[in-house]
C-alpha cells in the first residue's frame, strides 16, 4: 500500500502551540472572578466522622462557604468512564457520593471549602475539625475477605465481584496427566499514573443557568452523563469543555474532581469555582493501578507444549468500585488470548474492596499485571525444560489466524511472529541467551523478552460509537469536529492525516481544535481502550469519504464533466487520467458557499458504530546488567517491536512506544506506592515515589511490523496502551537469564532483588 | 505583606505588586499571565515550572517572587524572535519530541540554557542536564535527541 499523507512523519497539529506556551490547559483558562475550592480529606484510612466543626474555617477572612456531607443529598453515582449501558445489570457500581461521613481510604472527601483564593481555601480546609470513629483498616484483599470483617460498603462482603472463566476442557485432569506441573505466585504492587498535570476542573453556571465544567478529562461526554447521575439533573443541563490536557494514562478516565467543583459552584450560586489537586492529593485521591496477586499453574509435556493453564487472580480495588471488576476480567480474558495453542484455560478472579486508595484504569487496563505473571511463568517453564524461551513461546502460539472462542474476536499472530524474529536478530538472542547462562561474579548480564496481545477498542465488551463532523471552509480547507479526545497521544494529528488522505486536501489545510466541547463536538466515548485511531478513525474516514464525494459532485457540475473522471489531489480537483489540475478547492468552495443558484456548504456529520476489533501485538527485548551485591539493574538495551497494523504516523507511534517502555521500566524496577499499617501514605509525592528520569533510561528503541488490518482505517490497529505491557516481564526474564533467580514480584528494586538473591544463596 | 518588585520579563521591564509569601511561579502565572510556566508539584520535584533567571534555569515554584526583584526572567513565551522559534523549539518540533506538552516548557528552558553556553555536550551530559525534569509521556528519548539537534543548530 502506498499512501500520500497517512504513514508519513507529518508534524503534530498541536506541537507549535505546545513549544511556544500558547497551548492553554485548564489552569490557564481562568474566568473573571474565579473562586477557589479546597477539600477536607480524611486523615484515616477507614472510619466514621463522629463530629465535624466548620466554625473556625467559616470565620477565616476570605472564606465564602463550607459544604459538608450533611449539606448535600447523598446521591450515589459511579465514577468510571465506561459507556453507559441500557442493560441495568451491566451498569457500573454506584457507590460514591460527593462527600461522605464514612471514609474508606486516606484522602476520602468529607467536605469542601470555597474561598477568594487558593491559599485561603486550603487554610480553611485545614481548620475544619474532624473527629473520627476509627474502623478496622484492610490493606490486603485477604484481610478484607476474612470472616467477620467490617464491610467497607454495606452488603458487599468487601467483594466488588468474583467469577470464573473456562475455555476448552477441564484443566484439573490435564494437570494430573501432564509430564510436568509448575505453580507460581506473583505479587504486584500498586503504582500511579503520574501525569504531569494534576486533576483540575472548574465549574460555573452560564447565562442560561446551565452548568459548564471545564476539565482535564479523557472522557467529556461520559463526564456529562455521570454528572447528570450525580446531581439528578438532565444531561443537557451540563456542558463539558476539555482544553489541552497534560496527560491522563487512564487516571482521567474516572470522574473525580468534576462532581466536587459542581457541588461547590452550586453552593455559591453558580459562581466559577476551581479545584486543582496538589501532587499529594493526586497520589492518594484519584486512581491507582491495581495491586494484584496472581497464582499461575501450568501442565506441560517435556517438549514444552503447554496443555492447560489455570490462573487465580485477586485484585485489590481500594475504597470504591470505580471500574468495578472490569479490569480484573480483562486480565482473565487476556490470559486466554496470546498463547492460543494451549487450548485449555481456567481462571478464577475476584476484585475486592480494601482501604487503599481507589484502583482504576491505568495504561493497558490490567494487562501489565497478568502479562507479568504469564510471561514470567513461561520463562520459568523454559528454564525447567532447558528450552529457549523464544522457542517455548513459538510452540504455544497458534500458526493460523483464528477466532478466539472466548472473546469472539478475530485474531492473527503473524505480525508477532515476525516481530520476535526481528527482535532476536537485533539483540543477537541466540548467542547471548545461551552465553549468559551460569555466570559467576558480581556483575552479570542477561537478555529477556516478553510478548503481548491487546485489543483495539472495547468491542465486544462495550458498544463502540464515534462521531466526526467535517466542513469545507470558504477557502477549500477542511475543519473537523470530533468527539475523540486529544490528551497528548497525538490522536488529532492522525485524524487529520486520515482526512487528508481520503479527500485529497493537503494535511496543512485540515484543521482541528484540540478542545472538545459537548455542546459542539459529536458524541464519542473518549480516550481509553486503545480505541481512538481504530474506532474514531473509521468515523473520520467515513465522513471524509462523504466530503470527497460531495467535492467531486460539485466539481462535476461546475466543470460539466462526469464525476467519475475526476479526483482530488494537493488541494486541486484534477483530471483522473492526465492528473491535470482543473480547479482549486479554494475556488470550488467559494462557489459552493456563494453560488446564487445552488449554494450549499460541503459538510457532513457521521455517527458510526463499530462492531469489530483487531488484535494488536508486540514484543519487548532487553539486555541488562545486574549487580548482585547492590541489587541494582542497569538496562543496557531495550526495544519494542509492535504490530499495530499500518502506522499512521511513525513519529507519534515511536513516541507512544518510548513512553510505554519508560513507564514499564518504572513499573519493573522503581515504582511502588507505600503505606504504613494504618493505610497512611509514605511516598505520596514525586520525590519519594520514584519516577524514571533521563538518567534511569538507556536509549529506547521502537520498531514496527506493519501488517494490514482488514477492518481498521488504512489498515491501522491500536497502539498506545500495550506499549507498556511487556517491559516488566522482559526485564524480569533478563534478570533470570543473568542470575538464574526467578523474581516474582514487582517492583524489582534493590531491596527486592537483594532478598531474592539472598534466598537463592547468591549473597 | 504586599511589596512592589521590578523585573525584566522576556525583555520588557515590568513592575508588579506581590504578596511576600508568593512564589515566582504564582506571580508569573497569576499576575503576569505567563502560563507556559506549569505547576506540576509546587515543591521542586518535577521541573515543569522552570524559568531562566539571569540565564540560569531555576524551578520557579520554590523561588520566592521577592527574590526576583531586579532580575532578568525569561520564559518560553519570550523565546521566539521576530516570529521565529528558537533553535530548541524548532528542534523539538522537528523531532516530534512533544506529547501532552505539559513538561515541555520546562525542558525547553533547560535546553535553551545549555544552548546558550555555546559548548558541545555528549548524550550523557545532555541527559544529566535535563534530569531535573520529569516527563511521563515520552520516555525522554525524542527530548534528548531534539536537545542534541538544537545544540547543533546554527
Ligand atoms: S512545579 Fe516546580 S518543580 Fe514541580
Ligand atoms: S510530554 Fe507529557 S509529560 Fe512530557
């Protein structure tokens, strides 16, 4: 396939705005007479508020209003950014109120303050005196599930949900008869998204008394729906505006700060009220990546053919349901997706309530956790059988394209197989993997790899709907309104490339505004699920095809030739055969707007439901050097090779891969949220929570095997989230290759490695 | 306590009334509308608020506005000359070093500080010079490459 604009390194639409400081984020768009909100947060991880005294806060000069749980109707709403379901049982759990007197984690919201400036608001929030009746604190799922444990949510037994999946035959008899059985336990810490822009929003009532919310969100249309639930007001009463957003990674796919600003604004007569979370609040009172414990069991024969696998997954959901059981179910589904030759799978999964901060969506939605277990486990098996880990993977992947019986999604592994071959060559796998076994000495090198498969969008689990409006301006340029949400991943850019490719209008002449506004932007569920390029892209192509057809029709009329003889290229209507330019789009557009006989603007609006998915795949290879005495791991080389179908923009695609690997390195070696036994945070800031810096990375590599997706726009599939999936297990497997030690917990920081090396007798 | 300070901001002399408790970040953003200067942590951990003070990149969130009296402050808003991006801005655009963009003004400040030394730097030295800035989107790869490219530009 050859393309003109798609598959090219065009410059991001928003990049000049971002390097000049002209891009305006939520905090940069303040209203006149802005008021500032601050929240009174729980200082205990579990308890009832016995008494609350707001008098000192109210007396502080500059304070306008204090609002507590007592002042608001206790309406329960869900917070998670899933699409709404018309089926009542499929709806998200509604267990959150704006403020509460039953606090379920450190930082839970009890009250809010409105003041003339943010200093005063925060000061007043500190002056609110709260007395607690402390309740037992459960930080681990096992504790919360004990007989007689205090229910964090009444009637829940501290279970968000539990269920079981099965594919193929009963695994138990297969384990009995297999040559070998291996069982391993994995223990994975919670981590944070750490987007650089903290949660922020402001709300006010406009001239028509509608409530306008400006928010750094990934899901403006879903925010509108959830606010309508939280305040029992019609959807149309709300308008959500999303300006430039400073990263989200799933944390802004939950509705967190928006109900708070709406409640506070309504309490002061609809005046604008802004809340900007501090970094410390962001760490404990937004969402986390679930802490998970996974037991994996495999039965296999001596040649490495795995006959059956069983997973038991226990996900720690924290104080509220948020995404409910969906992330844990995604782990279970993904467990049965990559190595389809295995055929017989069983999984048992549970999501619990505990008194940790609330877990939710974070880049790749549970798949990093299950992949750490599955991919580590494969290398443990390879070690047992003295097989090459790459060969073991090859044996247990299918040869052919197939339909995954469990998920119902069509599936091809061909791109992944090619990616593995390319990666092996790039890192000299065959030589190094063998040579690095059985080293002695303080510093030891190792190579490791890990694979993944990942969905593009959320069909068939959720309905997939996207919208695109395109209009030709008087100068022949196109203007697009999308409901898809640019949060830094580069979606606006790839959509403009798609529109340019389809219509023949040049990329520079396709315009888009980074702002999403529910009053003007078509409906689209938003930025999550690695869905926008694949799902919204299809809506964009459909709309662009209609525009292209209208251009030809108008031109055929004006030029008095058959439209089948015409095409559009480089902003001109051309003769298809000779490529001769016949008329500029600028002239054509002007005529369509102002023609006295047949004036009509070239415009269209498309709402497109997608009922397909296109599995994207990839592999990470890494080479590390492990210092046995210090437990420190130096990454010497690391790269991902992805099959995301056609790469729409190599620059932005590489950027996604680099960012994913970086987040994966943090996950593997550095990051963890720490709490004391009372559930109080120990590292709720960017100094003590260890985020990778420029010095923690080697050069990161990104490469692509470009297959062609039959269903995706220009053959594209999704890319963004899974870039982070294979990093941690690849590093774990490289440490295994270097040292012979199986490390089955995250993060593999010096403390963890020291303990593992000590247990293995290396130290 | 309110107090008047005089600074040169992006080449223009400005006089502004500040509260002595205010950080330079707050004054730049709220009173002088230099919104390229970002608030990521407020306590010197992330580098999103960096500005050039007399040519040196400093986290403005932990620099009291009152200390800036009489000093020359430069932010990304002042980097363009006659509508042309500076070498670092240009290199960041060409290399596609930007994703969400929230960390980028801070990086550009430190990269521009490097550029103005007129020295050459190894990749490790570039990494070291930028290590006070956190970015969660890019893995720093294209930022490091863009900075090297910017250093090479005329
Ligand atoms: S805001 Fe100043 S260093 Fe983070
Ligand atoms: S580009 Fe998003 S934090 Fe750096």
